[in-house]
C-alpha cells in the first residue's frame, strides 16, 4: 500500500541519522484498510537538512518546517515541531522545531490523526490512544478539547467532517467543547469553511454530520439560511419539517458535490411563505425562491461560479410532477432546461427529493424515472434549435423567409415538436412540419 519511493525516502532520512515516520491521516487510513490520498513524513531533520539529502525539493512551507520532495511523486516532509499560542484562533504565533516526535504528536487535533508509523521497523507510535478510538469509531481531541478548538476554529468543522467521512461519533467531552466553542468558527475564512463543507457533504455519513452541525450550533456560522426551515411543517405527504427534508434529500443523492449541495439547498426558500392546499401546506414558487438564495449562500463560501450556476440550475428545476403514463415529453423538456451535463444530476435530485418524502421506491416512482432517463439519453434528442436536423438557413431558403423573429419562433416550435416525438427530427419531416405551421405563424405576426 505504501509506495516504494516513500519507504526509500524514509530510509534515506533514517540512514542520515534522523528519526522519521509516516504521520497523520495516511497512518489512520492504512490502519482502517483504506488507501491514503497522500503520504506525509515527519522527521527530526530540519528543512535544509532534508534539502541536502534529496535531488528535487520544493520549499512548499518553510515557515512551518515543510518541504516537498519529488520521489518521483510529491511527498511532504515536515520537521517535528511544537507550537506557541494561537492569538488569531487559526494559526500559531510561532513554530518551534523539535527533535522528538512526542512533542509533534501532542499538538495535533484528534487522536486518530496523532499516529506515527515507521514502515521500516513496522513500529507504530500511539501516545494518545488513537488506535483504540479507531476501533471504537470515536473522534476525540488530543488533550484538552477546548484548548484544541481555541487554537484553531477550523477543527470544529473538521470534527464534523470526520463524522461524515468515517461515520464515527464524537466523544462526549469533545462534543461538549464543540458546542461551547462554536463561535470560534467566525474567525475562520469562508473559503476554508467551504472546503471543509465540500468534504463533509460528500461523505457517506453526511446525514449524521449535518445534524451534528445543527445540534451544536455550528450551522449558524455556515449556512444559517437553512435554519429558517427548522420547525416549518409541510404537507401531509412529508414526514419531516423543511430543515429535516433538506438534510435527508442531500443524504439520498449520489456523493458528488453539485447534487449534494443542490439536495441540501433545494427547499431553502420554502419558509418564506405557504398556502393551505388539499394535502395541507403547500409552498408555491419555492423552487424559484430557493434558487435565488443559492448564489448568496455558495458565493459567501467562495465556491466557483461554475458550481454556483450548476447548483442554482438544479434547484430551480427540481419540481417535476411527472409519472410514467404522461410519457417522455415532460422529461425531455426538463433535459432541455438543464442540458446534458446536468441532466443526470437533475434526475438524481428529483429521485432523492421523492425518496425523502415517501421512502418507498415504488411510491416515489424511482424505477420509471430511471427508465425515462435511460431512454432519453439513448435517444439523444436535440435540446436546442441549433441541434435540429434542419437549420435556419435551410428553413429560410426552402420557405422563402427572411431573417427575423418569425424564423426563431418557427424553429422553437419545431424543437418542441421533436421533444414530443424525436422521430420527427429529420430534414424532410421538419420541413413538412414547418410548411404546415407557417400560415399560423404568419397570421399571428400580423395581429
């Protein structure tokens, strides 16, 4: 599991007289039997000493004792260190290099990350009970939890993120400290909060983690708009309030960031107003209201414009009242609204929204939605007028038309006819259909 080049790098450091270990998340992941995303080395060697031992070294974090060696893949090597106070609640005021591993492990956030492993001797250094917490599925702070969170407010959100990724629970004293220190999240840059939230919502334990954010009060500093749905009852079909429905819908989508965020935010505008309908409360226009809130929420967390636009699009069009007997035209029109790149996400969001209401796949119509999606992808109908088998130039030439609004309206009408029946998308059939429709369009343009 450990790349040969990483082991050789540790051997090089050790043969030069420097204690060196794999450390942190990679050790945790290997002990859990999962493949680490990367490997980090902690060593007694100073950065300049590491640089002398390897041919290719990048000074990636010298103030914190970190260099990146290329062996050939990048591996971060960090000098053992201890840290001073954290005046800003995020970064240590000073970093002191240490010769012993023990001081380095004592400054880490959680016991499951305070593990070191020498792959040469197969020796694990575990001073804080990290292996026992791994076995019990616990997130526990190293030392006093309040101190750890006072040092760095991002650790509050990291704890919830590990709940989502590992499906662990939080040890009671650590949980109490999160509630007590929650306001320290205000000191954390919104961009860093967004990065942690991305990892959290794509985790397999996202349902528990999101409720953890709500129950500890952390959500007030991340997406407070979600909390407007807390206690807002819905129609008789719904088993949860608006907040619970948003969280459950998010958890039922595939673990991909755009659709997970869309699930979380899809009904965020519901609390702005409701009416009483035949099934109890209903929320007309809530999809549009929710979509208007998405750029504010995700923009504040510094998400990319592309992602914000995608999530906004999904939220705006998530209300598809459709069942199989209606045929495929409404679903083809949905595909045209969101485009091929987002069509799969759109169907997954609708399925999750329905499952959050009914739980039963049969009542939710999951199989027919899946079948409609597969059929439409197989057909690959045109979604825009530019994709029609008859272009505007040919249309004008054949019917003696001049450029203008009439041509655009006629092309749109042909496109909608193809959404009803994709077999019409041939040059000859579209031309014949255009000839039939033209008199009515001309009549309309003169009124």
